């Protein structure tokens, strides 16, 4: 049955032709059984001609709806002029009205409505019922007009429904394109975030390795134990940097967003202590204090806090100069987390921090502000009175709306 249904949908003209032939046969039987066969000269031939033309209009109604409407209307007028009484094939006019209202042009739809509403009235005027009052003739005309009105209303409703579904499909296609565009934008933003992550990891770990290498070279002859310890720090830091670089570059190469569980967990606030200890080991004195009651924070806030401290301490090592010290403060508020990172070094021009470092190739304060903005926080950075640099940030526990 499904194959038959699909075949009929693919060949609508064949279906219409079948019904046209059936209607023509029915009309022929009706004409042969009426008074046409006994004495009315030429009328039977005219009735068959009208039936044939109407059936042609039925067969081709979906291929050329406007042309078939005009053909059916012209045939009806000829039927009135030639005095060919209504035949079974006149049912084609009802079908044509529905077809044009559903699929034809707007002008054809209006013409079909006028033709359908006029057909019954013209037929009653041309062939009035004998022994029927004027009121009865009007009632018959109205009764015969109702099917044409219903056919047109049904066809116009089908047109409206198809237009509505077409609009829905167009909107769905447009939304799908917009969703794909948004997904591409999200991918680009995610890759930019990964690039910033890679910058932070490389800048921090490489700076630690450089400081340790310089210290090892300096004490290699006089203090072999300290040189060995520095080399071990370089080794472990390098392994950590390589591991994170492989993880991040793997995402950049494939362009696929895998489940978070497949990757190493992102740094959080608790790891700031390890970060500070690593800086102390590399030769940068850091005073670290936590004020308030520590409590679980959103992962985005924790990662942002860690990266801000990491970037700030990296900038201190790069621009602070010799004998520089730093301090890190974490302040837990009821509705947020405060960060204060200061150093007493000679610092660097504020423009270099904005550009991302002395080489102007990193992200610096721009990256910090982007991170803070993502969690709805605020960032204040600038030189300290008397020397050094200060970075303070307030990270709310709930994103700003």
C-alpha cells in the first residue's frame, strides 16, 4: 500500500486522468438514458462535447490550473448558449474551483470564486424548474451555490496551510543556519580561550625554567646541591608544560570538543598555593594570605582567579627586575572573591601590560579583563605609588545580568 501511495503521489496527473475517464463514462451513461436519445437533435452530441471538455479540465487541473479554469468557464458559457442542460461532467467545475483556490494564482482564485457562485444562479435562470415558485427557485440556487463556496473555502484554507508550513520550514532552515553560525562563533571563541590558556601555561612555566636555569648556572660550581635541585625543578616544570601543551594543542588540531572528563582538570583556587610555592622556588619571594572563610566556588571563578594570579606573577618576574618581592591576597566575601596581587619591582610601562608583555605578543591585562568579564567581575590594574604594580579583581559568585 505504501508503494502504491508513493506512486500516486509521484504521478498526480495519472490519478486525475483516471477520474476524468470515469466521469466521462458516467456522463455518457447519463446522456444515453435521458431524453437526448429521443428526438432532441444535436443536443446529445453537444452534451457529450461539453462532458469531454470538462473531463479534460479534470485531467490537467494540477498541471495548468489557471488554464483549466478558463477552459471550464468558457465551456460552461457555451453550455448556456447552446442550451445543453447540466450533465454529470459539470461536477468538474466544483473540482476546478477547489484546485485553483488551493494552488492557482490569486487572480484565478478570485475568478474561480465568482464563477462558482454564479454557476448555480445562471443554471436556474437558463433552465428553471417547472411548477416551482420564485422562492423555491431562489432556495434551489442558494442550495446549489453552497458546495462551490465550500470548495473555494477548503481550497483557500489548503493554500494558507501550505504557506504556513512553508514559512515554518524556511524559519527552521534559517534557525539551523543561525545555529551553525553561532556554533562556529562559539568554536572560534573556545579556540581563542584555549590560545590564552596556552599562553598562560607557556609563559609561566618557561619563565620558571629560565630563572632556575640561570640560578643553576650561577651556583653550578660553588653549590652543586642547589644546582641539582634547580635542574629537578626545571625538569618537573618542563614536563608539566609539555603535558598541558599536548592537551591544548590536541584540541586545536582536531577542532573537536571532547568531554571534559577526558582532560586534566582545570586549575582552581587551592592550586594557587602550589603556584606561589613554585614562584618562591624559582627565586621570587611571594607573601600569600587568605582572608575570610574559604568555600567552594564556581569552576569559572576558580579558573579565572588562578589565571589572574599566574599572569600577575609571570609579569612580575618578567618586568620586576632584581630583588623584587610580591604579595597575593585572596579575600572571601559573602557574594564574591577578591584578588590583590602587588609587587615592589621597577615594573614596566602600563602599555606593555596592556599589549601583553614587552614583546607585545601576549595577552597581558587584555586577557585578564576578558577572563574577569566572562564571570561578570571587575578588574583594576596600574602602577603603585612609590613603585611596583598592583592588580585587584572582584569576582562575583553569580554572573551579572
